[in-house]
C-alpha cells in the first residue's frame, strides 16, 4: 500500500507523508527570519528576483494582519494568501465580538488550528507554508510565534524558516544575546542589523534581495527603506572585511 496517497492514513512507522512533503515545500521556500527585541520586533525575508516588467509591489512576503500584528512566510505564496485572508478576517471578527484587539498568541493559535485542520480530513492537502507571526500585545509585550504545516505553534526569541534555515538559526543562536545587549544600551537598530546579518549568511545577491520590516509598541508595521537596508548591508560587509584583515595579521605574526 502507498501511504502517501491519502492525507488521513498513517504509515506503519507513524508518518503522515503528505504533511512531511508540505514541510519540504517550506524548506524549498526563500529564507525568512524573525527577531524579538526589547522594544522592537523585526521580520526579514529573502526576496526572489522579480522580472524586469513585473510590478514588485505585488510580490510580498511580509504581510500585515492587524494594526499590531504582521506575518512573514516561507513556502507556497498562494497558500500564504489564503491563510493570511483567513487570519485578517479572524482579527476583525475578534474586534467586533470582544471590542478589543486580539493578542499575537491568539492569532498564532488560530492560524495553527487552520493548518492542523487541513491535515486531518480527506479531500484536502496541508498548507505548504511555515509562518513567523510577530507583534505586540496591548500591554506592550513583544511576541514572536512560528506555525508550520503540522499545525503546531511555538514562541521564539529569534528564528529562521525556509531554505538554509538551520545555518541561519545557528547564526542567530550565536549572536542574539549580543544584539539584545546592544539594544539595551540604546542601539534601537540592533535587531534590524541582526536580521540583515542573518540573511546575508545565505542571500548571495546582497541588499537588493533583502526586505526588512519592524514593529514598535503603539505604531503600525513599517518597512525599512531600501537605501537604509543597502547602507546596513554595506556596513556589515565592511566589518567582515576588517575581521578578515585582523585574522590575516594575527596569522602573519
């Protein structure tokens, strides 16, 4: 029997192959990173190179769900559009019913619930995307959550999804505390710089294929201008060159 034909049939060793194939679709997607700072939440993505005649405004990997919540994804763009529309509708429904804004945890749980529902019934297929959901609660608490095709949702300080996620995650593990310390000392752009550094680990074409957005308490989603992203990436490259030069000097002595 072929166990990957039906979404509802487990293999003898406990696998749901269609869900695992959806996870592979995520791994083939372009990289996205999320970073939770002290007063800032940052999402950064690797953009695909657009065709010369294509309007780049129609290709977005960072999307606004509500005034204080945004989402970045890795995987199938069409699947993301459907899931984002469901999440936006739930945000408005929550406001209408509760007369308050939904928490980041609530929307993350809702998205995960929708994704899980598509792994349990026949005649459907799993969503081939993983999401990073970032935002602030009403009390100003920053949050960063991840959901995946299995329907699980987890909270993170910093995370990478998509292609080469493992190497980017290792980079974030090594550098997150340093960035957090820099932000505490007054460098408000520290999380943005860390996101750019993490993406430069895997993005070969540099700043032109990097998009970064951030949220602060009481303000909506803001995109980092392309010229500022280019300046940050140039500064990072200069630091790398200095480190290489120092390493060569130490070896020569």
